[in-house]
């Protein structure tokens, strides 16, 4: 006689939960992982963070800047702020106030308040992520995977805030809410975004934009019914979002911003300062002057008696050929051309042949004809910390 014995199926997660043995946060995360890729990400293998300068350590442009109305204003590298339509004013600063494990944060401080919020007004912080860096999401295909955004936030006003993720065509967006539970206290937040089958760019344009909303009018508010899900609208704020521009002196800070594949937020990926700086210089590079000595910025030759060409070679290959808005800072006489027997002040005339690796700048003498055609020269910034030359290939 044949005897057949059958065993009931066993749910490993349930059995482990029955054991009086802690698995820890990491163990729980590994158990919740649904794919080998998620487990691979959890053990820290390979690069995880698609955000550049999430710890707000790199700030080539300085430590404080007024946010321009109706214009993108960069401060800490790769992050930019914008006030649209508001009569209020605000300042963006890199500050040393940060949670344990971090040394810097990006802080928005309201100056003049504006309690009105018109239908097309908004206040927000962004990072545009280059398409090459988002290929792993698989978005736009049947194999797309979720991503998780994690960050530290501190605001002087407790309440509901929101983030948004959308594409370069602004026809796929998702808005997710989070709560600042206690005013003026650092809090850690995580939000998981499901994949989307719309059109996403995977080249050197921007593939994903991540937005932190500080209040927006009805045109850009997501309908309550559409919160937490993808729509074909250009939405980037919750209608419940705190409008910090309504309160003079209100502050909002972020640091430790990380966007990674999977449904689980892993510890922040701390890259070395040198590596983070190089990643930032793919989009923006700046040479600044010095009050105590001279800063050499390039070599070149005299075209004729009153003009020269100076070549700038970038420290890393830039995202794209930089725009022609390469220039000098306050007081263009701070540029000095030095050669055989000559040191003459000069001003920028034009930009020549910008590429991803270099650019040539033509400078004209501020007075006279001090140069000799064909002579080798160098360019330098002198006498002022406000003198600078910058190259911009931001998204």
C-alpha cells in the first residue's frame, strides 16, 4: 500500500516573527526585500544615491544668496530654489545646523512675508537628476522598479508638507505628503514612489526632478483624490502644504537627501568630499579671486596688441558644452593678463568654442595696446574675492 505524506507550506517570515529573537532593522529590511536587486542594494553593494550633494557639503557659489523671484537660484550645488509670483522675499543659506552624522544643511529663511498665494504662485526646492543616473529605475518600461526618497527635514512651522517627482515633459507627476511633527526639530522621513510607464529621459538631459514644496497655488496643487498616485498633470504640491512664505522669519531646512532603487531606505551614502565635488563640477565650475594674492586661471596667447585668448581646461568632463554665460565677477578689471614684460587689466569680450572639456575666452585690454601678437600669456584674478570666472552646464 502506498502512503503519501504531505507537509503544509511554511511562511518563513511568520515563523521568524514567532521566534523570540530580534532580527534587527537590517534583518527586517532583508526579509521585506522582494527581489535580489533590493537585497543587493541593502547590503551596500555599489552606488545607491541618485541625488548629488545630498549632504549639502559642496557650495561653490558661496554660503548665502537671495532667492530670485521667477528665476532658479542655486546655492548648495545641484539644489536650486525658486519663488514664483510671490511678493515675499527669502534667502537660501548653507548652514552648519544639521542632525547627527551631517555637518551642513540647506536653509530657506523667509524675509518679507506674503500671505497671499495666487493660483500660479509657488515656492519650492528642486534637484534635477541627469537621465544617465536614472537608467536603473526602468521607468517607461514594463520592468520599472520603485524608488525611495529619504531625507532629514527641520522647519519652524509644523504641519503637512509634500514632495513631488515628475519627468522632463511635465506630463507624469506624483505628489506625496509627509508631516513635520515638531517645529524646529530635525526629523527623518522616507517616502516610496512606485514606477511609472510614461516617457522618461535616459540621456544627459534631466530624467527625474525631485521637488520639495513650500506652498503652491491651485494650478500646481494635486487634487486630494490624486495624492499618492501618478497623474498626467503637472502637479508638484499638496493642497495641504504649509505656505512658509506667509510667515516672516519662517525657516525650512533639508539634508541627507537620498533617492535609491527599492522600497527600503538604506543609511545615507556618504561619499568623500573630493568625489562629491567632482560630481558637482560636471554641472558647474568656478574659479574665485583672492584678496592676498593672484589666482591663475588659464594660459593663452596675444592675438594682437590689445586682445588675448585664454584657454580654460575643466577639472572634469562637463555634462554638456557649457552655455556662453562664462564670465568674470564684480569689477572685470579684476582680470589681469600677464606676459613677457606686461601686466594689464582686461575685460571679457567673448566666449569661443565651448566644449565639455574646455573653453577659450577672449579678453580685451582695458586701456592702451599693451600686448605683442604671438606672445604667451596667462590670465589671473587679482585683488578681490568677488572676482570669479564660472562655467555653467546645469540642467
